[in-house]
């Protein structure tokens, strides 16, 4: 953790293991949690007061809608692994993504493929700037239309940080699964 990070640690009711939240920015929620391999999803009497189910073993609300953004191959791989892990504990979860083939193969509905955004060097960025702006606008509109419970960002800071600000402003929870490298 950097010196500017604030960390809150609290225990989930009925569990001795603490949840850790690190929040260097008010619109980003960094969460570390362990998924219980033996948990088969939420069934039975795990309902909260508002009627939604809550997975007490994994600290996750079940039957959630996730939107993931991964802008390159390694992020696509990590995001796909996360999708598969969430599916093990919540087989009713829905996934939509801005990502690649691995996310699609893991079961996410692919909205835009990252290959349309893969850029190297300043000249290529300038040349593809209209495409980048269009894809950001499409992604923003798709977020609003899809209405996810959470937006999960994987690295790709040039695209994801503006998306995090937009999601936060629109009351969409944001988790940076793999934060950008500084």
C-alpha cells in the first residue's frame, strides 16, 4: 500500500476473517477476498432484508450482474479466471465485457473486443483517437443500459480510470481487480 492509501479492516458478521478495503480514490473500491472452492453457490435461506440473496461464505451478493473491462491479453486472461471463479459460487451471475476471446470463452457477453483498442506508440494513438473516443462513448452508454451491480476493471488505466469516474458518478460500484501499474 502506498502512504496515501486508506485501509479499513472489518470482520464479516459470523466470520473471524477480516475483509480488507483499500481506497486511494473515492470512486475506486479495491477488494481482496478469497473464494471458497467448495461453495456451490447460494441456495437456501441466505436472504437479506431487501429480499436479495447474500453469499455468506464468499462475502458476495449472489445473482449479480458484472461488467468487466480488460484492454489487453493478460488482463483478459485474469478477468476470465475471475469470471470462472465467480461462476463457481454464483451460477446465476451475469457477465458483460469489454475484453477478448478468453472472457467470451469464460461465459461473458462480449460487447467490444480489445483488439479494436490495442495501440502502440504516439502516432497510432493520434490516428485512432476518434475510434478511442467512440469506444469510450459506446462503453459508457452500454454501462448505463446494462445496469451492472458492479464494474470490474483490469489494468488498462488510460481507458479504465475515466470509466471508473463515469461509473462512480452514475452510482455503479467499481472494483479495480488489477490496478494500473504506476
